[in-house]
């Protein structure tokens, strides 16, 4: 992978560690769980990003490379969602090892995690079109930050920078909002939710990605996470109401997921213009 990509990741981790530590101190917490969490999170992010890719697409690399598939440093052979899950798990373990509630540390970490995602997505401009979308036909947009250029001077939409912008907005909003302070885990849950929603759209724009046929795996994983958060939230809130009044949001989300699956099928199999499917 490009050396500038690794430099960007290290800079993002350093920035994230410092900001999380400052947020923890401001809330009267010790900083040791933060440093432990980032150390474990960095390790687990790599393990789960690589492991989830191999587990979900075993026939793509394992028959050819065998056990070496688990440490091949090739950009497309990592799951971004797996990396995020690893970082979250590392922070939770850091909290447990220092005998504090995981929800408390994750709430502090949540907007920082969104910033880390923004940095990592932005760094994809160094990964040989890994973060690119379709060909840019309008020359006015054939430049950064709208598009990325390949070795032949062709320009493709910079989807990774759109994802970075969405994550940065989430980081800023939930760093300053106070409403989520009333429930310990609420900030973390909402940050994850609002990171996954735009990711579903952005993943559809990517030219490269993990796929089962026309199904984009990372897009599907975001849908599963959203569904899980909605079910959990509805189970916690609205007690005393009827089943439908409590749990209609997860059913509505399932309907939206069904529509997205139909759109992806149309984009992959139908000769109709992509503009029609995205517009619909």
C-alpha cells in the first residue's frame, strides 16, 4: 500500500487518541482506558478487517494464496466495516480491562470514531482508485475534490471523499450536541446509525467493493447494523405501548432495505440508465 496512506492512518490514530483522552479528562475519567483501547483497537481493526474479508469471500483469495490471504497487504482485500468493528471492540475491551463501563468510554469515543472514519476514507485517495466511482463525463468536475485520476489521466468520482465528508459532519455534530448526554450509550448508538445511513448510498456509488453477485456486502452489513440498532432502541423505549407502535421503525427499515436491494439489482442487471434507479 502507498506510504502516504499509512502516514495518514498513523496521523489519524494519533489525533484520535489525543482527542479521546481530552474528552475523557473533561468528563472526569482516567486516560489509561483510552490508550489501552486504541492499542487493542488498532490491532483488532486489522485482524477483523482482514478476517471478515476472507470469511465473507473465501473463494476469492484463499484457494490461491492459502493462509497467506490472512496477511496480504492489498487494499481491496480488507473489510472497512470489519476494521470499524475491531476498533469498537478494542475500545470496549480497554474499558473492561480498566473496570469502567464500556458504554461510558464508547460514548466518549463516538465522535472521535467518526473523525477517524473521515480520515481513513480521505486517505483512500492514495489507494489506486480504491475509493473511486464511475467515470466523470463533465470536465468541470474532473479534478479534486470531486474526482480521482488514474495513471492514464482519466477521472472518476471521488466517492471516498464524499464518505469522508459525511463522517466529518457526524463527528462535528455529535461532538457538540448535548442531548445524548441523558443516556450513557445514546451518543454512540446515534453516531453509528448516522454513519451507516450515508454509507449505504455511498457504497452503491463505488466501482470496487466486496460483492456477492449484485449484492454489495458492506452495504448489506450497514443495513444489518441499522436494523439491530433500531430493534434495540425500540425495545428500550416506548414500553407500555403496543407491539406495532414500538417496533414499526425496524419494519419500515426492512422495507427500505428491500427497495435498496431492488435498486442494486436494477443497477447491475438492467439496461436502464443508472440515473433512473438512483432517482427512484
